[in-house]
C-alpha cells in the first residue's frame, strides 16, 4: 500500500501507512524549500517520490524539479521503496548519508537502525532484533512504521539494495560476490530484487553507467561516504591523532589509516576528506569481498557519518553555556571506534594518566601481543589478552587484572559492547567488572556510538553534570564541544 504525505493543520508533513498517521519532523514547506534549493544539509533526511515517473530521489537530485503536485515526501528510502517507487539512477539514493542514526523521538528506533546497519537482520529475525532491544516484535514494527514509514525488514532490504548498487556502480566485483557482500542469500534473489526495483538486471545496470570503477587491484576498493555538512574534520582528527595506537593507527590532518581484522582476515583502511563534495573517501585493502558491507558500516561509525548537525547543533545552541562553542566549532562529531573491545582496553589504559601516557602504553601492548603484519600490527583480541601477562609492558597489577577480567568476560560471551538495551543497563553490566567505573563505562558507550553518553566524572565535564540533562539526547556531542573548547 502506498504511503501518502499530506499537510496537516499545523503544517507538519504526515505519513499515512496502513491507517497510521503520524507527524514527522519536517514540514512540507521546509521540504519544498530544501528540494528546490538542493540543500545538502537535508540529504538523507527525507526522500522525494515523483508520482509521474514512480521514481524516488534525494533532495539534492540535479534533475529538473517536478511539479509540486507530483511530489510526495517520505521519511526514509525504505518508505519510498515500499510505496512502489524506484531509486533514481541520476542522484543515486544509495550514495546519500541515509536516515539519521538518532531520530530524537525514539531511542528504540535509533538503536534498532544501528543494529540493522551492523547486520542484525542478515541472519536473525525481527523477533530476535526486538528481544535485543527489550521490546515485542509487533511493537517494534509499529514504531518503525511510525517514525520511518517502513518495517525493520524493509529498512534492512533497502540497505542491502543500496550497498549492492554502490558495488555495481563503483567496483568490478563479479555479481555473485556483489550479492554475497551485500547480504543477499542467493544470486537468484539478488537478480529478482533488482529486476523488480530497477526494471533491469544488475549486469544491465553496470553496462549502462560509465563511472570510473575500482577493484582492478585484487582486494582493493574505494568508496565515497557522504555526510551532512558541516563536518568538523579538524576537530575529529584533533581528537583521534593524540590517541592513535602506534603500530595500528597512523593519523595526519589529511588521512586516517589503520589495520583491521574480521573473521580471521587482516587488512587496512584509509580515509581522506573531500570537502568540496561533502564526502569522505574510503580505501579498503581486504582479501574477503563478503566483509565489505561490515567494513563500510564500521567506518561510518568511526567518523559518525549518520549524524544530523542541524538537529544536534540546533538543540545544543538553546543552552547559553554551549552556544558560543557550537557556533565556533560547528559540525562536531563524536569519534567512534573500529572495535568495542579495543576501545574498552584503551579506556582502561587511560585511567588516571595523560593521553600521551595511555598512548605509549597502548603501543607497548600492541607491540607485545598484537599480530605482526610486517610494518604494522593488529590489535590483540580478547582471547589473547585474557591469558596475557600484562605486567611485562609496565602495567600495574591492578590495571593488568582489570584488562584480563574484561578480556575473559568478552571471550566467554558474558560482556558485549551492545547499548541496545539502554545506557543504564550498559553501564551496570560493565561496572560489575573490576576496574571499570561509571566514567569508563560512559566513555566506552560514547565511543561505540551512544549519542547520549556523558562521562560526567571527567575533569572538564563534572561542572556541567546538572545542566547536561537539558542536552539529552545529544550529551555526547555536548561533551565533544566542551572538550574541544577547553583546548582551543
């Protein structure tokens, strides 16, 4: 059934789906203006369905603007696809920043989106996804329809299709590998999906485009990852560079490079900003194409590419104590991480010592226990550190015990870095482990993508503890503004 977007009495755009009518954040007037101006700040915040062509576009699509009477707005690409619209081949919706990771109106939907991006529905059911979120599956489905106009399954399907389209357009991977890398269970299902959505086979789509493709060198791929401007790259690198682990990460103002490991295979990623085009260029060196989707999603998390600075900064600027910082350093993102266990170990190493001291100790840990790749190393996994004598690198017995206990709990499956059950539950679970207090747990949550985490025990943040309640659900961004402002 098509979802129709109408203008209500209060001027808000409403999405009708199977009898459910809910107001979404953007008004029809705002959507019209953003579409006509091709405003990149709104890219991915809504999608434009054109009834005369049955195609859906990004608000930045360069094609001539359709008649207003032929336009329907959708809160997500999945909603447009479910309504029977085909993705535009010109503006390529698969290259947009996508639906913001934090919708503000629903914590559960936001966390569900994050889990879907990490592959939660690739091999598991909606029931299992709902259980991870502490909800019933019917309630989760209703919430997705309310906020996104599409079910969790439809959202996951759209993500698979979009990533497959990027692989078709931007790489030379054989179609069988494209299907597997994007999460399709079979080449038959992959071909049928593309025939239905685009009216063409995947091979026809590749032959019809003349874009430069990568992948000529085996195991090397380049992707363009869009974001909503502004993006404070200098602040992101300014945070990550002093914390770069020797042997694992190499960071300059122009590039972030590090080693990665997935499913027993090792490789490299490097990321560069292309400011004029509002995207980051990601280069992946990895032997297994089936891991590409997960690698890309992890990189999106590291650089917080799903954030919507218009919402975040607009909310934080209501507070007089933050307004000047936000204006001066607009577009701040929360630095993520490649792996939750890695950042948790790094957080323990950083307790009660300087950033420089913690970085030195992390380098010793990697040199002693990490996998050797020649001129670089892989951060050691939980199984390795669970039995390691960490006092050999100069750690105190107390700190070494904390890391071993964390590693043992992760190796046994008793601890994970999943905030989907809520920030309080996450903190409670981690602080049961020796040597991990509320500050460390909140910092870890912040670095793995929880936008409302706030390590209030920090020297610079403790004086803001009370007023930080008004900053929800973006306290992690407020922390970044405060930290950045205190060092500028």
